[in-house]
């Protein structure tokens, strides 16, 4: 598949226009990941957060109550679809059945944002239920650009790609991560989903300066921001942080978030809490805290969701 250049293909001009039209429905304030146990607290109730994120893989079904709940949620809130199973960084052609299912969901629910991880989770027809690290090399970047192109062509949508969490530096890495993701975005015409918690964890685990990384991200590429909690590894002999999504956002992550939005302005910001999920009041309060940070530190305040 040819690698399209973002400055030369009118195709990506059309994608940018589509994304701009849809992103107007995703406000520059905090959203949360939708959990089934919170459905009664959310659906049909007064709006309490800016938007919701869902993993499309959880809704790739023919029908039934799961899609009915999503229809009801979509009637009240903008949606962001954040994929976890495309295996963008795996160096193989993407699963055509997965792409077809994703396209159907996108067409039916019209999410304001569509995103995926820079990672791999399948190889040779085998699926691993994890997000495994992609080597930061020229070859893998070329393959990533081709994979992004394939998704954008299949869905007719500009996507965002998320920076990874790193626990060790792969020996074959030859390109700094910030250069790797920025060049992939520029060449493919996609945008960036910046997970600030991932940056902090990777900086602690690999020994680089998280502030330098945050300062180097091109603001024009950032379409969405993620915040989450983490934990230290249970092994007392190690000083490794794990991206567990099981705790409130840590103070150093808030500080990096404030630093980022002070430079680039407000962006749609997700509170990720996927393990040890709290009650709705606790999750809503964490989103409200993110909104206060956006109000205080961003050079452009959050857009409010129309009632």
C-alpha cells in the first residue's frame, strides 16, 4: 500500500474537514469512559460530564441490549471511540473483518473522535489480549503509517494515535518516541491522542524528562488528551510504574497536564478508570476536577455542552 503524504493528498484534506465537523461535537472539557454499571446514573439523567469514550470492540455485535444502551448514550452525549484491538503497530495487514465492523459502528454512531494505540496485539492469526510495544525504527514507522492509512481509508475518517506506555527500552529502538509519533502523524495525516499518564510512567521507567517530552509535542496535532492513575509494581526490588487505570490521577500527572494545556490550550480530556472502577459519584468528581484544571490552566477555557 502506498504511503500517502499529508501535504499532497486531497484525501486527507477531506478527512480533516470531516474530523473538524465532528470534533465540534466533542467539547474541550472532561469526559469519562462509559461503564455498564453506571448506565442508570447516566442515561436519561441530567448531563454531568462533557462526553463519553467507548471501546468499539465491546460493541461489535449484531444487536441486542449492548447496542441499545449505546444508542441511548449517544442520544445524550458526544462519543469518542478508542480502539484497543486493531494492532496498528504489528507490521501486518489489518484484519479486514475488524475494519468492516469498525466501519459499521462509525457509520451508525458517528463518533466525534476515533483513535487507536501505537501497539500490536496480534501476529500470524493469533490474538494476544494486551497492547504490546512497537519498536521505534524506520521500518516500523513506515508500517505504522501504512496501517493508519488503511484505517482512514476504510472508515473515511481521520484518526488519532496514542503514545504508548513503556516499561523498558527495546534494544532495536533507533528513533526517539516523540519523533516517531510526530512523523507518523505528519506523514499519514492523522492526529495525536496524548496520554499524559503514559508519558509520566515511561519517563519514570526509562529515565527521561517528562517535561521535555510534553514541551516537544506539536500542539496542532493533538486532538484529545487522556489522564489516568497508575501504581508501582508489586515487586519491592523494582521501581517500575504500571499503567493500571485503577486510581485517581496522580499529582505529577496533573502537573504535566497543566503544563501541556497552558501551552496548547484546552482539548477534550478523558479520565480513564478501567480497573477497580469506582462508583459514578467518584468518577464524576474526577472529571469535574479535570474541568477545573482546564478552566484554570488552559489559555482557552472549555466549551460547554449544550443542554
